[in-house]
């Protein structure tokens, strides 16, 4: 079973900032960075995934973040041009 990162965080009663802090996310706005991982807007680095796996006691993993990333990419990618779908004569 692949658990959605946001569903896990809400079920655990945690904030974006608290998860970001616990996962060791640094930078100008760690909560926003984690939010991008959680939504799939950005790929979650392996070292952060491993910290989140430990934090969630194994409930989250690479599969969780991969699934949300694919969903985001599918929703935010332009379809190929029509001419790209046809073989040349």
C-alpha cells in the first residue's frame, strides 16, 4: 500500500513546518520545500525520503513520493503536439 504523504501528515497531526524540521530540510522556507515534495511539484531527494521513512515508522517511502510526483507531472505536462503522434509518410 502506498500512503499519500499529505494524508499521513494530517493523520499524524503534524504541520508542514514540523515535518520539514524533523526531516532536516533546510533553506529559506523548509515548510514550502516539503510542501512541494508532498504535492509532487518537486522530486524528494533520497536522503529526505529515508528520514521521512524513519519519522513515519515505515509508512512513507520512495513509492509514496514517486506516486505523487507522477500524478503532478501528468496533471501539469502539456500533451505532445498532434504532429508528433503521426509517423512521417
